[in-house]
């Protein structure tokens, strides 16, 4: 166990070090003036981030992934479809309601929309679309066709919101789809899909196991758009106060006890729901051996401790520093902010816990066909571009739809030219890339810049700053599928060269046996 933990900590250090190094280096330049307290708090939180990610990843390997796999396989073997979809719906709702990322987002906009109603609505959206995703696996439905249908539905709802004069809610709606697939839900849901697909079997079992995260990312967007139609379109000034609640490290340190207790409660509820469901199924369906249960119990403890450390470090050290960096660089020069967004986006995805879970599972399921390093590079480029584009949109103040509509059209168009497994992986990657660090570091970065450049009114923050999570969730769809397109093209070129050599072979070198 010690050896496994040390390996996870080493991986976490490699992931976090680039982000920490960039922030600390920039603090010694005229771009950002960090106080000794801020620099020290960020350095300590970076170390805690490494510890948190390491513990979480080990816990995911020992508990979350096996639990999801056993639940998926056990329920499928029971051959009771109603029980399968009922459990999946309830689990989708309850885990999402307690997802820390969603709580952070809801707390920032509670002056505009009731945070409890928002959280429950998002949970129901995830539950419904998790059921649809499971039915996709059971009945072997085409993921690309489903995604195309539901994204067309999304843009139809966009048109209705615009017509009703509530276009300021569009960025929040798309952001809600990105934050729901967080560090607690991703390992479980992905393993659930693998367990169901493997048990059902079939020629395309590996391909069929992906797509649950992609579907679960759509549900919240549809649900929040529907909720927005009933919301008050006015933007009260309290939104800015909520967003800047932890705008300084000193303020976060004063609230350290509250932050820690809040994270203990949120993570405890989320993991508790998973554990309760799992043990109900253990006594009714699964009946796993005691040794396996002990391993899962140890893994849950590692996951719990890792997430508490991770989320607390992010809120105390990363959120306020992100807010201040955004303000400072925007005041220096908007072009510098765009360049910094590109750079920090390329490295921040490396520190997202769920990304490593996804990459490992993709490499295992594809038998090494899709390498972890290829996934990381593709995701890194995608997130870097998405942050830079978000900064440009915030500076020039144009609609998020100018990015999302062509972006999703390209993504859905690529689905016709690449192997289906790449499409499934790409749409799963979009939800995974937009994790806690995006909502707690990148979003405050953009909000800080919006406050500096645009005055930071409530309406401007909702329309210009929000949407960055949606961009982070969208761009991987293009880059991962481009990776698949490259693989297909390379295979065709190799085949063409091989055939050409065969046709051009010298007949005199052929030996004939009589």
C-alpha cells in the first residue's frame, strides 16, 4: 500500500508542479503583486493539493472504480431492467446533489437563482440522462445519433431562452453540465458503464462502455435551461458580492474552519450515499467476499481524506489567487491575460483528479490503443485553447453561442469520420476536464478579469465571465476526435504504402516451386 501511495504522490507532484511553478514565477514579475502571506498560502496549498490528489487517485483505484464495476455487473446479471434503471436514476440524483463542484457553482449564483432548487434540478437532469445512457448500453444504441439529437434539443432551448430575453442564463446552463461530472461521480459512473457493457458483452463491448459521462453532461444543461424559463431575468448586485466572497487569501484563512466543515459535509454526504447504495446492493445482489469489502472500505477512507484535502486547498489557496491574478493581469494588458490563459489552461488540466481516472481507464479499455500521454496532450491543448478563447470573449463581450454552436457542429460532424470509440471517449473527456480546479481557479481568474475590465456588474459577470467551464467541456470533443481522425488517416496511408509496395514488387525475385 505504501508503494502504491508513493507512486500516486509522484504522479500528483508531476501534475501540480507546472501550475504551482507558473503562479509562483509570475508572482515575482510586475504582472502580479502577491503578498508574502498569499505566496506562502499558495505554496502550502500546492503541497496539500499533491497530497489530496495522490490519496484520491489511490482511493479511486481501491474503491470507487471497483464499486461502480461491481454494481453495473451485478445489476445487469440480475436481468431486472427496472431495478437497474431505478437504482441508476436514484444514484445519479443523490450523488450529483452532493457533488462539491456543483455546490461551488450554485453558491456563486444564489442571488439570481435559488441554490437548492438549482442543485436538485441538476441532480434530476443527471439521473434522467444516466438512465438514458444505461439504456443506450443495454440496447446497443448509437451514441453519435443520441448526442446529435440531444444537442439539437439544447440549441432549440437556447433559441427559446433568447426569445424570452433570458440569454444571460445560457452560460450558467452550459457551465452546470461541466461541473456535475466531478471527482466523486466520474470514477463510479465510468466503472458502472464498463461493468454493464462487459456483462452484456457483444462485439463492441469496449466502445459501448463509454458515453455515460457524455450523456450525464447534457442532462444538467437541459434541466437548467428549463428552470431558467421560470427564473427572474433581473440581475441583482449581490451576485458580485457572492462571487468575490473569497477574493483574498486573508478572507479564506479567516473562513478556514467554515470551508473545512463545508467540505467535510459535502464529501461525507456524497460518499455516504454511494456507500449506502453499495451495501444495500451488496446484501441483496452482489454478495462480494469479505476481503474485497475491506479493500473497498480502505479505498473509501483514502478517497474521503484526499477529497477533503484537495477541495480545502483549492478554496483557500487557489480560488483567491486566481481571482487576484485575473484582476492584476487584466489591468496590465488584456493580451497578456489571453497568453496567460492559454498557458495556465494547458497545465491546469493535469491537476484534475478525474482526468487521471479517465486516462487510465481509456488505456485499459482500448488495450493501449489510446495512450495516456496522447490523451493528456490532447486535453492539455484543448483546455489551453478554451481558456484563451474565453478571455477573448470576455474582453470583446460577445455571446457564448458564437463558440458553442460551431464547436458542437464540428464535434458532431467529426463523429461521422472517426471510429465510434473516439467519439465516446471525446464526449466523456469534455465532462471530466471541467473539474474542481476549473470551477475554483479558472472561473475566479476570469471573474477577476471581468471585474477589472468591465466593472464587474452582475449582468456582465453572468454573461461574460460564466461560460468558461462550458468551453473547457467543449474543446476536448474536437481535439480527442482529431486524434482519432489522425489514427484513421495514418492507418489508411500505411495500408496504401503497403499495397503499393506489393504491386511494384519485382516478379523476378519471386521463387516458384514446381
